[in-house]
C-alpha cells in the first residue's frame, strides 16, 4: 500500500451535484479529498440578468432532487454546503463570466465604466468571501466577450487578496500559442499567478505542436512569470453540445439561442461556417474533433432523446434521417440548448508530453456523481476515473511518470499553486487528508461506452481525520469543509522581496546567502508576486528570483513561507517552508536587504529529486545555517519518527522510512482527527 496526501482535483464542476448528493461518490472513490470549483460560471454571485438563466441551467437537478437555490452570494453558497454536509473539501474561484452575466447579461458589448466598476466590486466581494481567485472560460459566452484589458482589470481585484488567475484559454488548437500569451499578459498586467486549465493541443492537424506550447510556458517561467497548468489523462474533452455552434449563435438566453436555430437561413449559415471556419473562431469543435464522428452525445433530459446518449452525431443524424447540422439544431431545440457532448480531440503523444512537465498538475474537469443520477446521461469517464487512470495507466503501465511524480502532481503541487497551505503534504500540524492505495491494483474502470463505474485499488480515504472510504466502501461520513482563499483568511500584511541574480550561486547554497549586488537588489511588492522564481547557472542576468518572507494574518500569526525555483540546464531546486510561528531576524552576507524585517522561522533545504534516496541525517549544506542564520532541522528528524532507520525515500513530499528488516514506515501524523502514526507496512517497491 502507498499512503499519500489526499488528492486535490484542480478543476471540478461539482458545484450543484454536491447539493444533490454530498457523498461525492465518484470523486472520493478516486482518492480525491478536495475539489476546486468555479470555472467561468461560479456558484455565486447570482444577480440581475444572471438569475433566470442560472436557475434554468440547474433545472434538471431541481426537478429530480428538489434542489432550490437559496443563495445569492458565494458566501451564502458556501454556507449551504456546510449546512448540507459534504464528503470532500471544496474551494472555489469567482467566474469572470458569472460577474459579466450578473451585470450585463449574456451579451457581446463593451461595458460602461459604471458596469466595469460593478463587476470589479463583485470580484472584490467574492474574494473577501473566500474565492481563490478569478477564473475565466474564454470559449464560453459571455466569458469570450471580455477583452484582455477587461480581464486584466477584473484580475487586479483578485490580486489584491493574493489570488490567482485561472483560465480556460481562448484557443487550444492552432491558436493555442496566442491564447497562452494572452494569459501571460493578463498575469503580468494584474500582478498575479496564472494557471491554465486542461492544458492540451486539440485537432489532428495540430498534433505535435504541444512542444511549442511547453516551450512558451517554460520560457515565461524562466523570466519569472508564475504560470502553471493542469490536465486530465484522456484524449477526449467534454462540454455543451451547443459549443458546436459559431460564436454569434451563443449570445443571449437559451430561449433566444433556440429561436435562432429554427431559421432555415441560420442553419445554412451554421453549416457553412462549421465547414470552413471563421476568422477569430478559435474553437470550431466539429473541425477539431475531425468531423461529426468525433462528437459523442453525452446527456439529454427528454425521454424521447435518451436513446441517442452515447452515440456519435453522424450516427444520430442517420437515425433521424437528417443532415448532421439539422440533427444538431433539432436536438438543441428539443432540449432547450442544454445537452452535453464528448469531443475526441487529442493525441497520446501530446498528452504524455504535457504530463511530463513538472509544472502540470491534474484536474478531472469532471463532476461528483453517482450512477443513480440519470440526468447525467453517459458522462465522460473522467468523472469516475481520472486519478486512478494516472496511477494505473501512466505510472504502472506506460511509465510516463514515476509514482513520486504522480503523487506530487496530485497533492503538493496543487496545494502550492492554490495556496492551500494546510493541504497536500503528510506532516504534523497539517490537515489529515489521506489517500491509501495499492499501486499494483489501482485502476480506472470507466469507459466512454460505460462510464459509470467506480475505480478499484483505492482502499482508504480520510478527510479531515475522518474515514470516508473504508476498504473500498463509502462510510457515509461527510467531514468535508469549505477551504477559503486568502481574502477570507484575513491575511493583510505581506513582505516580499524581489532580486535579480547577478552573482553565481553554488549548488545547494541559499540565494539569501549570495554576496554582492544579488543580496541588495530587493523590492517590496504584493503577495501575488512572490510565488516562485528560477535559478539557472550561466543565465543569472536574465533570471528573477522572488522570495516570500512572510504573510501576517490579522490575528498576528505567520503563514505560508514559500520559495520554489525550478531547475533548468543543470540548475537546482530549493524549498523554504514554515515550521513554526516564531519570528526571527534573518541576516544575509553583508547585512544587506532582508535584515530590515522579520520573517517566520523557516526550513531551508535542497529539494530532492523524486526518487533520490537520502542517507544519514545531514540533508542540508552546512553553509546555509552558518551564513543565513535561518534555523532549520534536518529533513529526517523534521518529518519522521525518532527511531533507527536504514534510509528514507521521498515520494512526492512523503517520507517512507525503510528499516533494516525491510519494513517501510510511511510518514504520517496528520493533525485533526485522531490519526496517529500509520501502521507499518511492507515496502511496495
């Protein structure tokens, strides 16, 4: 068995199904203990023009399960989750499309200054209520109507509270490079990190171009841009069936969309534009799927259309005796523009290349469901199988990732990206979210033809110290809670120093010990500027290093010490993490720069490569403590029980102690639930 931190689903759409069934069956059985909600259209705020369409879109849930919206703000939605109880933790963004629709409706026009101010105030309010940041879905109306500058202005509101800008970029095919550049531009203008959802390369004509996107992002990171991404381990995506339509047919209410589709002239225009494309239409889903055979209908609501679920659109057209465009329009009319579809878009090679990047985490883009939710139709298998598929297919079978790499991408990397400082690691004092699985047996069972199948090999899942999955079965417990962003946490004071590396650093040397100009070129900035930097021997003049020295909460406590350079061309990694709350003085060489302020007591160490074995207890270069006076303890004694050991292996920030008799002890004394040291288990290899 492998004992890991609970998996964090970076991209989820369980906003409303958790209110139908808080057990989160399809997610918790994958080992997911935290879901991140709120892409594009968040659960709040729901105001003005947004109200009617918001309630109509959740009608299938309301009709089936008597789900009635009783909230307006994001805070009220969070309160509803807490009242009903949930098995997993949740956190949410505020959606750019949500605030646009609250103020303007689903219309394509420029907002007035007053309307822009209103949208900004709604983002500000949501951040204070606990949103993680601003999220956009730029292929969806009305998100797609916002300009780069308008998105930057909204993102600035999130930046004030240490938030992040997360985006479904405008194009994921031939326009992917341009779309990524826009995301970077928004990040730089607003002054906050940027995260790209479901990083991919769509369309057969574009397969092989993932390398260009990877290069662009890596170069941005080397310039000091804090940009990350996530992906799901499948070759197909899923979104609404109406996304087959050209952009102008997506404007307005669902009734207005349906009305346009009844016009024969409109259908002919749709047919031609799908075939030939349009300037600026960056997501022609039918073309990117290779034609109608690449579009599979996933869910409908009307009984007379249920036979079409799970079938390709060209087959549905033959069943109807119609042209595919007429079949599309008639289905949308019949269903009130609400059906969903699966689109086969990607190549194995591109998916695997993205997966190998150290800055790419995992997100299902799925929903917490059960097989009894017939209104979900035949959804994408990612709803049931994302995380076990990574471990079974891409770790055990294809060896694309090592087990430590995969665990890190599901746990500590998402926590770092999102600023969830008490999740993602197994360490005393952090939340007791734990997933225990058999690395030789874990596997997804869900397929496109039969998606509603739970995975195997996930034996135990613990959320906030409470067992939710016990020997593979749900206990019925709902210990999940809402995890709030920094605006709600009340972190009001941050000291950030930014320096350009002008001097060489020895391998293992802390940048805080650098001599000369490096130590003195500091500049105070916002919390959102401190996420990470790069250290690259031979390229110091181009690299910017950013160090977060401390975040003071309103209650006077310090949290969140973080410093995460990435290696390139033989570079190295360092990691700075908070161990306790005592403030000390830090004085680098020559007494320059950071000795002007207090910082939390921190641990400084080289970050091991995922499979590297540590021997002995001296895991730190000796000059770090001597020159920087930063107090630290060796990794072994800081993270593991005090007993004889042969050596330790770090598995994505998890320490496994291998005793002389071959027994493996997995580091685990998480706080908040009576979880003591986990029972020793035999080493799994």
